[in-house]
C-alpha cells in the first residue's frame, strides 16, 4: 500500500511493528470529535452496558487479574473492535510475541488479519523495543525510563492511536525498583496517554489473593478505571469472573459477572451466588 493522499504513512521502523508488515494507516475518524465523556465501546456488549456505553473516551483503565483470567483476551477484543470501527489501535506486548498474539486473535470469529496488515491494529513487541533502545539493565534507571516514555509518546504521535493496550504494565514497572520512580512513571505515562486522547487498557498481573490490584499499589490510584478479572469455584469448576471496581465518570454496577470466552468474544452473565467461592 502506498502513500496516496488521504492515507497516513507511519514513519516508525517497520521492524518495530509486527513482522515488518505494511504500516500504511488509512485515515480514520477525526480524533477531535472524541473528547469529553463520549464513550469508547469495548465491543464486549455486557461490559459496555455496565459502563453506560463503554469506557469514557480518554480514560486509562487498569485490567488486573491473576494468570489465565483473560486479561490479554479482553484487551485484544477491545483493540480488534476499535480497529474494525476505523480507530487506530496499538498493542504493546511485553508478555507474548506478536505472531503468537495474531494466533490468539484467530480464535475470534470476528478477527480479520487485514486489520493488522492495513495498520489499523498495530502490534509492538516490547522486548524487541527494549533491545533497539538499549534498555538492557535489569533495573531501569531514570534516564532509561525517560527514553521508554519518550518512545511511547513518539509511537502515539506517529500512529495517531486512539486505543492503546500495554500488556503488561507489571512487566514494565517490575524493572523500576524505587516506588517514587514508579509513581513518577505512572503519572507521566498517564499524562502522555491523556495528551494523545487515547483510551487505554493497562494490564496488571496480580496474585490469586491480592492485597492490591497492581505491583506497587500506586498504579491503581492513578488510573481512571479498574477492571478486576479473577476465578471463582463452583461445584468443583473454576469460573472466570469480572468486576468493575472503578470507572471515573460512570455510575456502574460493582457486581461480579461470570465470563465465558467464546469464538464470538467474551460473554458476561450475572453470577448466581449459590455454590460460588472466590479464588482470586
Ligand atoms: N476465544 C477464546 N475461546 C475460548 N478460550 C479462550 C479464548 N481465548 C483465550 N482462551 C483461553 O483463555 C485462557 C486465558 O486467556 P488469556 O491469555 O487472555 O489470559 P491472561 O490473563 O492474559 O493470562 P496470563 O496471565 O498468562 O497472561 C487461554 O489460555 C485460553 O485457554
Ligand atoms: Mg496475558
């Protein structure tokens, strides 16, 4: 695809984006129209109903959950839905390689590989990015945090992304040892995402019986919203559950919902209390 007028050619090195594929991004809807409390539908119907139509545009939301609770799947569905609506969608993956992510997305009936090849759905491999930027120390120093954040900022500028996922925030914050630096990192990241008017999901990996929703606890205080994924046991089965803990700008239910992962996406149903106990 070439740079005909009306199309946007990102200048990001192709190797940073999935498989060096064509990164031409057709022009989407105007970003200027997407401010205020307009909603950004997740595409997960029941969740959008709980959230009065979706996440308030521009909000940064933590998606917290223990292993295998569906964090990546939920965030991928959010981005596929956005890309399908013509919103540029950017996934920073620190936990899974980009080819593996594409394989995961194929389990959705509604996933079309053209969303990736056309550049609407952009996948960035964070370990590859770290190597390119020379961020190789076990502990991220202040100057390295600065380089990382400036690179994220540049990606958002170049891609004009409207939806962003970082999977996971934990794996990035893990390398920032000092709490005050984590706070500073979170504040700056939130500012960058807000400045670009992105609606963002930041994945937080937590234990099954967490005392908090993020690695250091400061992350959950800074974000606008918090979705909690977990497990619940019923008659010997382990069910996946989801709860909206907070969402600024929205009057929402805090009830727990049972999540079913299906080829048509995540389905939510109110949980029937009898026989369920929390597993975290
Ligand atoms: N479309 C689907 N239909 C049915 N099951 C699915 C679907 N997508 C994912 N799963 C199942 O859900 C599991 C967990 O999904 P996912 O990888 O999203 O969880 P996660 O919370 O991101 O896990 P991790 O903590 O390992 O990153 C997968 O291992 C897979 O078995
Ligand atoms: Mg995951």
